[in-house]
């Protein structure tokens, strides 16, 4: 009996000692990150569920690198409000702005961000003439004794792709520090370190691809010191960890999750070491019932507005190629042909152009609902018609194909037009326009004026690198571009997309 009591006492004391030792051990820190969700609302319950499962054993934060309020049905039919409501329920620790947060005027975006309720950080978004950024450039969050600075940044190319948000008429009212970007970022990093940050995490919406400014995530690392990791966005790349040397030769990780919750990123800080990985959302079993209720409410509202069947499609309307790349930003697609035919025929213009980056979703054969159409064309744009000379059109085609073989959101899908791109020389030749009288293609006349239908964003909003900005507008439509597409599908195609659109129709030839 005494022996049993003695063993029990030893086990009790040992257990208390181990518990005390475990209690005094520093907790790990986990940062869950996402980028470019673009209204893929079902992923939010997974993100919140994973956070809730971790927080019992570790400090945990949830962050976003931007592009959340637009890019899908939920954002399009509510002007971003449905997304803001769901994100509020997730309870983000910090977010930054993507370029599509500037699809609306800044005043509306500010209302949405206030509705989300999370701290917003952005180091390079300034009002013209001000020495203070619109939002805090960074915040420091404390996890136990560890201080982590979260710095936000948005690609300065947004000034060219979402131009309307930055101007009041011809007067520029906001800017993104294109001319002194790296100096602004280094100053912000230094300030964060001076305030005691043990780690600096950049919520970056810069991307890795070429753009008019030359500013991207790898260059950010190369031009600065003091960053520990860059959580990137904008280009929808899946990057577990690229290692880039900073200005002092120190390795820094750049990571990106893809888009639409393909993955959730996870940073683990333990014993003074930082590691990261990408977790495929399909492999994560955790779910937040609280957030699920919010997404269910949104989905019910969406069904009420989007369940109407518009047409039946015999074909797979594609935007991706067989390698999963955005073919709509690299070359001709059958969906681009179909959409541009709708623009040209409904408007009666000679030519139609659509920026490839504005065509956002694939659809498999079957019935297409109005919600499917919104998925394909989710933004608040109207169809306009401008006048442009043959020389101006050729110049546009050449400028908007110079990024090849890299993806470019301004790659032109076309109707009433065909041409050849020479990638090596960055030139365009054999430009021909469809003669509406004869039904035959004829060489474009550089001196002739043609009518061109496209969306207002490509005229006044920065699309096509502003190549149509100075053109005479002969029709300012007040009907959403997706509704023009619906009209074509219903009235002109009789509610049936046939095998005529099963493949691209040979309008764009690309020679590598």
C-alpha cells in the first residue's frame, strides 16, 4: 500500500513538473495567409476553421494580400458588400489592398474595408500632395514576447490598370509611389525594425511578372534589407517558396498561394526559426460553422438573383490551356471569340476587343445560368464604342502582345479582326479587318477610321495601356457588358452555343 502511494506521489509530482515546464515553454506562432481569393467564398470557412483548430496550441494570425472584393458573382451582384460581410465573420488580423480593391471609387472601397473591420496596411498608397499614407504603412502585432510587423504594399501598375480610381477628371488625386517605391518600402521596413519588430512580413500585391513599372516582388527583395518573408499576390502564381537574395545578400522567401483558395499558406515560427508551406484547401478537413452560416446566407441571396437559365452550351468555354496557364492572357480562346462576337454584333461596330484578363471563368458544357455569366464577366463595366484609325489599332495590338510569352491581362481577344504576332521581334503583322459587306477579311488601312466596341474600362479606366484613351467615343452604353453578352446568347444564338465555338476560330496567329 505504501509502495503504491509512493509511486502515485512520484507520478503526481512528475506530472506537475512536466505541466509547469510545458506551460513555461514559448508557444509557436502560426500565420495563415491567402491572396487573390476573388470571391471564392467557400474557402473562408476552411480558413477560419483551420485558424480555430490551431489557436488552442499556438498563437495564430490570419492575413490577406489583396484582391478579395471582386472577381466573382458574390462581389459583382453586391458591389463587394457580400464579401465584406463574410470577411468580417472570419475576423482577419490584417489585410492589404490588391489592384481590384480599386475597381470602385476609393470612397466606396473605404466603406467596404470599414465593413470588414480588419486593420488595413499599405505603405505606398498616398493622396497627392500628402506626406502621410492613406492607411497605416504597417502594424506590429505581439505574440507572447515576439513582435511581428506586417507591412502592406500594392503594385504601382494599378495606376494604369484601374486609372479611374486615382483621378478626378484630369486631376490625379492618389498615387502609389512608382517613382520612389523602393525608398518608401525601405523607410517603412526601417521604421518597423526601429519600433522593435523581431520579424517583418510583407503583405505584397506586386506579383512576379513583367509590368509597365518594372516593380515586382523579387525586385522588392533585391532592393531592400530587413524583410523576413514576402506573402505575394496579384499574378495568381503557386509558389511554395522562392528564395531571393536581398540587397545585403541574405536569403528571403517569396511565397504565393495561387488564386480562389487553391491553397492556404502557413508560416510557422518556432524556436527562432521561420518555415512556410502551402496547404491545398481540398486536403483541409476543418470548417468554421460560424463562417459557414455567413456564406450560406450569401449563397441563398445569390441563388435568388442568379439561378435563371440563360442558354445551353454544347462546348467547354475555356480560359485556361492544358497546362493550367491563363490562355486567355496568352492567345486566342473560344470564350474570347464568343464574347467579342457579342460586343461587335450587338453594337454594330467594325471591330470588337476584350482584354483577356477581364474574362474570368471557364464553363463546361451544359446549361448556363445568369450566375455563370457573372462568373465569366464579373465587373461593373459597360459596352462603349470608339473611333480608332487602322494605325492606332495596330499599335494597340503590338503593345498588348509584347509581354509574350508571359501572361498579360491586356492581351486582346478580338472579333472582326485577325493578325499575326511575332514573339521574338515583338511585332504584329498581317492585320486584317472583316468587311461586313462581303464577309471577307481585308488588310487594315492605317489611315481609315474604324468603329471599335469594347468596355469602358478599356477606354477610360487604363485598359489596353491607355491606347484607346484619346479616341473619340461615339457610344456610351449604360448596359452592363455581361447583359450585352446575354442579349447575344439569347437573341442572336437562340439560347444555344453550338459547336461552331468549340475551338478558337483562327483570328490570332502566334509565331514563337
